[in-house]
DNA sequence: GCAAGGTC
C-alpha cells in the first residue's frame, strides 16, 4: 500500500479532512509542535493511487519568510537604496522549523504529497512552501493539490478524487508581492526614519515606517481630516410644506431639495403662497420590502462590530477567532457572501433552538419560515460565510464573545428568514410652480427584523388617503434656511469600507494596518463627540492643502451627511463610536509626499491597486514575474530618487505640522 | 529596528 502525505494550511482543516476521509477513525500522533497533529488512516483515492496509507498534517499559515542578508542589517551602511537590488533569501523562521521538519520526515516515507491549502493565491503559495519542504526530505515525491471551497463531507471526498497540480503562476504572483513589499517597505522605512530624525527633537526616537498598506490607510484618514477642516458651510433655503389630515401631520418634501440662492428660493416660495392651493397630481400605493442582510463576511463583521458592539475591528476578529477555535462558529476570515448549495442550513438553524433569546425565532424558521439566504457576488473559493456551528450557551462565553456570537447567530438567522414586508405610499402635489412629495410606509411583516436587532424600519409614517385631482390648502408653508455641515471624521467602519473598496490589505489584515498607523503615531482614535476643542487636531496653522474647499453643493444629497444644520457631531455624543484623526506627523507625511511632483503619491491607494493588477496578470499568464519585479523596482527606485531630491519638501512639511513653524515654503496644495 | 501575508 503506498503512503500518501497530506498537508493542510491550518490544523483545523487537517482534522476536518482527516475525519471525512477516514470516516472518523484515525490515529492521532503528536508532533514537536503543540498545535500540530499527524492523523494516520487508510483511504482509497481511486486510480491511479488506489488504497493508501495516509498521514494528514498541516502547517500554520506561511512556512517561510523572505529577508535580506546580515550585511544589510545595519541601517547606517549601505544606504537604503541598496535594498532595491540586494540579494534576498527565503528562510524558514525558527518558530516554523519543527513544522518544516515534520513535513520533511513524513515526506521521506511517502510516495506522494497531496496539498490541502486554501483555494486562494496565498494558499497556493503556502502549497509551494509545503512542496519545497517535502522535496527536501524526498526529492522524488509526487505532488498534487486538492481543490475544495468548504469542508462539507461530499465536497471533500470529491476533492480527494479530483486532484490537480499546483498553479505555479499564482505562486509566482505571490512571490512578486512578497519581494516588492519587503524591498520597498524596508527601503522607505529606513529612508524616512533616518532622514527625518534630525528635523526636530519630536522625531528623534520615532520609527517612521512606510508600507504599501499602512500608508494608503493613513492617506484615507488624512484625506477626510482635510475635508472636515476645509469645509466651508453654505447657507441654503428650502420650502417646507405640511398638511394636517386625519390628525396626521403630512410633511411634503420639496423636489428641488434645497437652493443655495436665496433670491431664487424666495421667488419660488412666493409663487407657492400666491397660488394658495396645492393639487394632488399622483398617488401610488405599492408593496415594498426591506431586504434581509447578505451572508456575513469578515469585513462586514468588523464594520458591524465597530458600529454596534463597541469593539475595534481587531478585537472583533480576535474574539471571532476564539469562537472559531472553540468550534462555535465557522472560519472567521472569509470574503464569501453566498452559501454553497451543499451546506445544510436548516440543520444549523435547528441547533439554535435551545437559546432563550432567539430559540423561538429559530423554531419558527424550522417550522416553515425558513427561506434560502440571498446570494452575494463574492466567493473566495476557500471559506463559506461566517455562521454558527453549534449552540453556545451564554454561560460558557465571556462578555465580548457573547456579543460577537450573538451577532453572528442573529445575522445568520436573519439570512435564513424572509425579507420584511410593507406597503409604501407616495403622494405628489403641485403647489405654485413647484413639486412636493410625501412618502409613507406601513410595515406589515417584520420577519427577519424580529431577530436582527441591529436594523429597524421606522422613521416613516402612515399617510392618510389622498385622491388625484383633489385640492387642499396646506396647513403650513414655510421658507426655511439652514447651513450645510461638514462630514464627520472617518469611523473605523468607514475606514474598513475604504480599504476594502481600494484593495488595501485583506480581510485578515485590515485591522492590523489600522492598528499599525496608531502604533506609529500617525493617527489616533477618538470617541465621537469627545473631541475637545483643538487639542486632538494636528498643529496645523495653515491646513489649506488637502481636500476640497467647499463641501456644500457638491456633496448635497449624497450619503447621510453634509445635510441640514444641527445634525453635527452632537447627536452621537457618547455613542462609543470611534473616529480617526491624523496626528501632525501623519498629516506631514501624507502632505509631504503629496507636494512632491509625483504622478502618484505614496499616500494614495493606486500603487497597491497596480500591484494587485500585476499579480492578476501573472496569474493569467499575461505577465512574467521577473519582468514585473524588474519594472516595479525600477519605478519605485525612481520614486525613491525623487523623494531624495525633494527631501526638503518632506522636511518642510514636518517643520510646518509637527514643529508648528508656520507655513512652509513650497506651499500647500 | 523595517513590509504584508498566512495562522495560534
């Protein structure tokens, strides 16, 4: 019987796959690494392998690291630009030696290696690392890969019978990313730290790092800071019409929303008053619904946790990992927002019936209210959406675990419910030369809203009956004025959404980058509403540089902000929602690079997006790794040279913001 | 001393 070595990306997958392939009977052997077990069993992989003796084990993420040699460990010599062309080498870090050794030893006794890493680019690369380790033990070992996107039994058995080859292109694409991130990160970090050190005592002992993810993350924070800072309130005028019928105040909204020209508004208003009567031109009553949420991804979990659970993204992820390790929820790092058909959702719903809080709701779903979840557009082909696995009694969970578990379960049950249903009424009237509308909703069935307490469907009222053609005299018609208000600083949910949209970091690392820019003292998190005076703002005597000067007209009507006067930060006082404000250093770095004559500033997200496109090109065979590397390093070296040549601009920005030495030469913007 | 990406 031939021996087969199987290696997964993490211990939990090794155990799950071993369970499925062996039918639940395997021997467990400890290794030198506490978390890693070798599972031994027999399995028939079908032709050409036939019945085999299998050892299933795992790594714990990446097995190797890339680093520069000892001759480049000294920061003072050679200069940082050597990092663009010095040798780099792959090594197995000390904490991974035992894992690699286990694979080497097992490979010696095996004729084939089957790789069971996640079905994504990084997983393919980890597969390559596993292969290299196995080949060190047995250079003739045959290497195949299993492709699976969930750990349902049938799916795993199917993967075991349909092995493929490792995709070298994906491995090369990741190799390119690793090498670029290392060289560029090291080079610019040393450049910044060494060159800004002598600008002022404040910067003497700081580590000023650059990274392809941390800098764009900071860039978002700084960009919003300037939008708030440079916001110029504008006065607007609006016509408000109210009509009382059947004891209901019906508020009609002006179709023009608001005007920034007082004279024009007054003229239009006077025509309304002069006409005295309004005429109903359209009424419409139609069924409407509020959609249930999509299946839960990591990014969404973090956004919701920062909004509703009073946790940071990183805390939420750490708690979710603990819940996962205890078997309560599925793998928490996923981009997938659609459930695979193979997964038995009703059985998972059933497991929640014992809950005192949502058990009844789960019972209702089991009794017939169950509906298939919506299908999102994202599938990482590696993990299902986050969902509960077993019921966890609140007694066995800590406080934060309880909150996150509750959210995961409620979200899941909401996904398996019916949309909320209601009737929407719209009434349109003509008054003077103007058009006004009223909108009302009656909620008929709350459905998922009964379990998903993080959402509601209110703020809309029941409208009395109106008939087309009828005329009435409004109870109230006023010309009101107001001022546009600035947007708020970035919340963590905003920041995560921006990173997600711009491809900065991955679901697993976004929270780390947010943490990093605070650790580096580039930005600070402050509870919304607790921003006292100017003490949190950077020392920025002349912050004219960054965003757009006027927010009023251009932003009108978009999003929930920049709206009517009086809706500023006050409403959220003590909300527990944290927002990010750059420090003087953070502003200086982004502004400094922005003021240099680059086509693309290091603080903008485009460079990372470009890297992403290049990786894709390598994966699809349209580009070659070596050429991509050569080309990218050439570009970054030019950015580096230019940064050296224009270093005074960066230094001036630091003097301006950090030391408060007035507006620097070179100007703002 | 420095990056970003896996995972515990």
